C-alpha cells in the first residue's frame, strides 16, 4: 500500500513537472540555441576562405581575427569576458554559404559576412533565426528594404557610383560634360555599375560612353581599348578581376592610351591585396581606386590599426582586412550597449538588435578607421561617405576627399 502511494506521488510530480515545462515553453517561447556564458561570447565570420576570391576572403578573416584579439587584450567587454570568433567558408558560392551558415548559426550570437555571392541567400534565414548579421559587402539587397536583423556596412554599388559622379560634377569647370566609360565583365555585379551609370549619369550631367561588356575570362581587350581611344572618356570604371585589370592596363600602355584617361578600379575594392598582389605597381601608377573603409597609406585611423596589427601579429592589416575588423568592432559595440540594458543571460539576437545595434550612433574606431556609422530602427545603411585614392610612384595617396554617398532607396 505504501509503495503504491509512493509510485502515485512520483507519477504526480513527474506529470506535474511535464505540465509545468509545457506551460513555461508556451509562456516564454522556445529557448534560443545560443546562450552567452559569463566567460565567452562567440561571434562568427562567413567569408570566402577558399575559391576564386580567397585572397580577399582571407585578408578579411585576418582583420576579423586581429579585431577579436584587440577586443580581448583591451578588455572592451570587461576583464572577465572573452570574445571568440568562429570562421565559416562560403567559397564564393551561395549554396555553400547557406550550408556554412546553417552549420554554425546555433553556436554564435551574431556574425559578419564578406562576400555577396555566399551571403546573398541568407537574409530570410537570419530573419527567421533572429541572428544579427553585419553585411560587409555592397549588395543593395541586404539593406533595401530595411531588415530587422541585417546591418550593412558599405553602401550599395549604385549609391557609391552616384556619390562619385556628383562629387566630380560639383567641381567640373569644362564646357563639355564629363564623360564616363565602363568596361565590365558579364556578371550581375559587373552589370550593376553599367545600369546605374546609364540610369543616373545623365541626370547628374554626365555622358556615359563607351560601354564594353566582356566575358569574365576575357584577356584580349583590344576592342574595348579602341573604343576608349575613339571616345576619349575622362574616366573609365573597370569592373573586372585583378588578372583582367593587369591585362587591360598592360595593353593600354602598349597602345599608348593609358595616360589618355583616368582609370578607376572596381567599386568593390581599390588598392587592396586582390589588386596589388596581382597587378604590378608600375601598371597601377596613376590609377585611381575607391575607398570606403580607410587605407593605411592615407588615413591616420587605418595607420594606427595597421601599426597595432603589425606589432601584434607581424603583419599589417590592409583595406580588405579592415572590413573584417570593422564588422567585429560593430558587433562588439552592440554587445557593450546591450549589456547596459540586460544581463548576460538575456544576451540574444533580439536584444542585441533592440538594445545594441539600433543604439549605435556615429561609431568609429581608431579615429577614422571608417567613416562614422549610425543605425536606427529603420536605418541599416552604415557608411555614408567615400573617397578616391591614387597610386603615385608606388605609393597610394589621397585624390578625392571624403564625399557624401546618397541614399537612393533602391
């Protein structure tokens, strides 16, 4: 009789516990898979560590890793808290990138992503998973329309180009309008500047001519060069691979037109390792390049950061690496702000957005490592300024100072 009572009591508490657990789940929702400990906060980086753009992906990784070391050594999250970085490889492929994200999403609080191809499919998934994502790329689909969990760092290609065209036109003194030529490979990213130039250029007062579209594997640019020679544009924007830029500039020099115009490196990166490690310095002499996150050869903030990474690791961080660093610093700032409002146990995606990212105002590191970044409930653009640099006798110099990059609401 006593044993039956004991078994009855055990069953009562067992079923009572199950009912209580169900009630708790219904009341508070599913418990998130990721939970920060009082010792470690884990964040992620999704980048093209292997594949055709591995040089860029690995410099981005280096910058992110150095930023994590800086955060920990400077105790930016407190002396008892360590920031940890998990790196996933998207191989410049959207399917691989999505699979990589699925593999590490439950282990991280938030993450930064570099490549537009590998990250482009992630937006609906990070929304569903409530996983804050700092997009280091210039893909407009990340920030238009504003998404609750996606925060852009660099503005879209279209907006960068429009900002540049307006900056040049504002100081143009010749009677004829400025003329922009374009040479792009036949890919979605190569088409973007062509479409943007044709759409917005005439409104700003530019003539867009000539336009040459080539295969991503093209090595003979004689036809494009002939068009440049005939139309004499003031600027020529190149949307090509590093190897193609090398071939084009070499052929332009051989035909005597290299000094006839101002050559402008791709919107997605100026004097970064993806170009400087492929194109000889003598070919880059006199060439111009965009800069959104500051360059250590020109800007004091980037110089200070490069000096720190040199001392810490033996290697200086370049402009592509700075992108990875900025992603980590933004996530760190969001964590700092969030912990002003909630406890460690409440550190999760929704709180990181509400109390962290959306409270970031005019944020910079090392002075001008990047232009000021501000986010808000419906503001996800990040950087709103750009500049243009130029290679002169083997050294990168400032050419066009910081100009405003307008929001086009694409």
